[in-house]
């Protein structure tokens, strides 16, 4: 072994320890960087000469240390767990948010809610029955009927507005999915080019992983790593990203609430194959599609609108069935109290068919102008088991129960997501204490190598400058 081999051994340690210090410094610098995965330098010993050259000898000791590369300390299984949890949480949260907004729009229980306004209407008919000779009582009934119709219009319009907002959000999120997928494909290409030339692209890999996780939360995407280090992203088993190529998604189907209530669904399809649904099974977009679905497919908002229509139609039919048999003060038939427009939603088109209080009928035929027996029967609809109030209470209860259930499921899913993220962070995030210890260890190793270098230098100085001077 050459006398100078010790210098090479010490030098290799200096280089390796400096690289390790650089990586520790990089970790500490990014301790608070979102999505950063800590890194480590892999060190391996350099073996002794296996085939000594002529006149060389070997003491069997190795020739130092070398860096075999810098690795990211991520865990693909923890990453996959986070992405699966993100897809589930995204879907359930979208449904819970929709139910919460829908429940708030009901305004129940409150005096200004539909339940309170129906009670006021029945109270108005009861007052009319007790004072059929008062024009003011008839005017109050007319006004309260208009208030009920207006409230139903508002409920239906709120559902339609929420549906339209959900559709706009869905389109925006699908655009975001396409943009994120394009970014993943671009990063795939850049990472492959860097690693093929012998470099490292760990920071770019962090960016790519963050985008894949975002895609999981949006459309329930999963991923797989190729042998060349590129990542494929799949949606329901179909490739969204493969290498540098992207298959974009698009939103088709109903673009108006009336179309959705009529049975036309909103779908997410592959842009290159518009007849092929993407079949989303998770993510926020999948949750929004269930919000936007037609009534026969369990659509949250269209289903609520359908219930509003039933309440309006039942109110129309039951009140008219009684009012049409009644007589006004002048003895003419009462006719219909409410009217709806054929071909339009009952909740949206319901209106009071009368224009002035004198047209409100209260008594039976032949019992005199101030009879209020029919008005009494109409007032009793408020307590009927099959009346509009009973139906409305069941609608409110059903939405309340579903809101509570959806919120609970979303809360559990988000707790699971937080737990998975914490496990991922515990493995991949930077621990300042650990990095400090590593830096001290590498620093001491660097100082030790420098000391070895100094010792060998002094030894060589003695050998070169002092050997052979005796007898001069």
C-alpha cells in the first residue's frame, strides 16, 4: 500500500462528511417547508485493493468512505395511506358541506321558516272562521298565503342556486385536476432527465408527491412508481398521467338545475372519449357529483327540490279542495285559493289565485254570508296527519338527520386523514434535534479526518525532510 494512501483515506472522509453536513443543513433550512421530505446521505466503506499492483503491499485495511447518494426518507405505504384517506375525506366533506348549506337554507325552526308561515296561514283561517264578517281577516289570509308561496319560491331558488354553485365548483376543480396532472407529467420528465444524468431531484419529487396527494383529494387518484422513477397517476384504474402524457377530464351533462331535476346527470368524462365516464370513486369531485345528481340517483339538491314540490302540491290540492266548496260573502263560489303553472315546478310556480280579500271564501253554501265552517276545516289542515305541515316536518327531519349523518361521517374521515398525515410527517418531516445530533456527529468525524490528515502530513514531513541527514 502506498505511503500516501492514508491521505486519500482521510480525504474521502472529509468529502463524505462535508456532503452529510450539507444535507443536514438542507434539512434544517426546510424544517418548516410544507411537503418537504427529509434526506440522508448513504455512506459506504471503500474496500481494500483486491488485486495489488507490482511491489505494492496491503495491510487489509480499506481505503476510506464514499457517498453512494442522497435518499429521501419517505414511505410509499404511508403516502398511499394518506392519499386513500384524502380521497375519502374529500368526498364525504363535499357531501357534508352541501347538506349543511341546505339545512341552513331551510331556516327551521324559526318564525320566518315555512313551518312558522304555514302556522300563521292556518291561524289566519281560524280567525276568519270566527270573524267572517271582517274584511281585514280575509285580507290577512290572502297576505299569509302569499307569504307561504314566496317562502316556497325562496326554498326552491336557494336549492337551484346552491346547485349552480356546486356545478361551477366542479368545473373549476376538474380544471385544477387537469392542471395538476400536467404538472405531474412535466415533473416526471424533468426528474427523469436529472436522474439520468447522475443528479438528484428530491425537491422536485416532493413537489410531485404533493400534486399526487392533491389529485387524490380531488378525484381519488392513486399512483404507482415506474422502474425509471417516473410516477403514473390512475383514476378508477385508468391512467390520468403516464410518464409525460396526460389524459384530461371534462364535465358534461346537465348545465341547469331544471335539467338535473328532469333526470339529466352531471358527469365527469375523459376529454378524448366524451362517452366514457371517468367513474370517480373518491375525492371532492365525486362528492359534488352526488350533490348534483338527479333525484332518482340520490341527488341531494334535486331531491330536496322534489320534496319542496310535494309540499307545494299538497298545499295546493288540499286547500283548494276545501276552498272551492266554500262561498264568499256575496254567495259566489270560492274557487281555487292557490294556483300552480303546468309544466313548472310546483314550489316555484305556486301562487295565490285570488287578488283581493273579498274573494276569500269561508262558509258553506246556504249557511249565510258570515258562516266560517269551511275556514275552520282549512285551519284544521295544520294538525292533520296527512296535511302539508306533517309533510314539511318530515322533510325537515329527513334533511336534519341526513345532515347530522353526513357531518359525522366527514368528521370521522377527516380524523382518519389527520392521523395518516401525522404518521407520514413523523416519518418524513425534519426533526431539528435529530439533525443537530447528526451535524455534531458529522462535524466530529470531519475533525477526526482532518486530524488524521495532519498526522500523516507530519509523518511524511519527517520522512521526506529529515530522513538521511545523519552524518552530513
